[in-house]
C-alpha cells in the first residue's frame, strides 16, 4: 500500500507524482530534483535559504515541488559557482535573469568585480610561488647537517 502522502485523492486532485489535477507540467519533489541535477537535497535547501531557488508549491503531504525548469536554474547556479562567483553575485545575476533588475551593465559590473578579485589573488599566489621556489633552491644548496636557510629566513620574518 502507498504511504498516505502518495495516495491519489480524487477530491483533492492530487496526483502521486506531486502534480495537481489540471497541471500539465510535471513537478519534481526535492529528492527527484536532487537526483536529476546531481545536487544534494541539503544543497537545494541551502539555495532556498539563500533565495537562489524557490519551490513552486507543496504536495498535500507538504513536500516541496519544483517545476522542471528548476533543473536549469540549478545548472546556472552551479556554473556560476564554478566560475568563482559568490552567492551574493549569483543572487544578483538571477535577479537580472528573472527580469527584476537591469541587464548587461549590472552583469558586467559583477564580472568585472570578480575579475579584479581573481587578478589580485593570482598576483598573491605568484608571489607565494616565487618564495617557495626560492626556498626549494636554497634547500638544494645546503650541505647535509647544516642549518636550514628556510627555517632561518622564516625565523627572521616571524
């Protein structure tokens, strides 16, 4: 026998797949959305708390339901994260995509800002890389049993 929340109720118009009578488009429960998108259900809930994703309804048993278009939104969020954008940036981009705010100038501002941050991080990392190479070279020139130039230099700067 099906659990109560999965039983169809003709009077309520509830369909076992999470759709209501009259809805032409399939709705996905959070577990199905997670499975299809490759994103965990806890991540989906996090995106909801961050106002990046919103369920479009609830079943009679109060399960969240999503339109299939939520898959595209999840892909957008994940691609934006992979591009190094912050949750705040992604929220702003989604508002542009949803037509809440202006278009390309705001997107360009977000991208430019993130690009500046990345450029600064890369500069810092290149400096760290140069220092580590210098340390490695110094270690290679030190005689066995002699004082370690890296430890001495780090001790001087600390």
